[in-house]
C-alpha cells in the first residue's frame, strides 16, 4: 500500500513550509519551529544543528525576544525557486531573505539579508518536510536588538 499523498501540489506545499518558517520565527514560536524542523539539519553561522529540540534551543539562545513575546521582526522571503523530484520524493529550494525589525526607539529597518538553500523530503505520510536549511547571511545591519551573538 502506498503512502497517502498530500492534497497540496508539491511546489505549493514546499513554498508553504518556507513561509511557515518565517511566521514561526517572527512569532517567537521556537517550539513550533523545532517541530517544523524536527527532521532537519539547520546550517547557519555556527556548527550544524540537527533535530527539533536542538534547533529550538539554538533559536532560544540566539534570538532576542522582546516584551510582546516576539523578536519584533518580519522575515520577507522572495525569489523562491523550487525544484521537485516527485519519483524520489525529494526537492530543493533557493530563496532570498530580508529581515526587517522595528522597536520603540528603533525605526523600521532591514537588519539582515541573505539566502536560504533548502532540501526537502516527502515523509511516509506523503507530506513534505524540511531535511536541511542552509542560511547564508550576506548583508548585516544593526542586529544588536535581534541576536544575542
């Protein structure tokens, strides 16, 4: 018996995962982020981090949460290019990210910009999941109220 198939077309399901990541970070929902990336490796500026609990802990240790319970950011993901290999149940995506932030005393501004390189795999349940997220930040502004390190 074959696995059930996600009713959402693969390209759209993957775009939805990319969007969900941004929503969870901007909401300060690091437990949700850990669940989203439970089967993934996260590669950023430090050593690769594997699995939901470790990724959740990394975000809690790195991202500053403000009085409203969020990092006061908006991650804007653009130029999304998705390539799906349906028979293999794998996909890759490339996208740009711009991180905006505003706080009392800090006008709205871009604090970082870069690229995401993602790998995805279809699970036994037929749904797409992150397998790897590589973040390469190439433009850095004032991240002093966004990141601890």
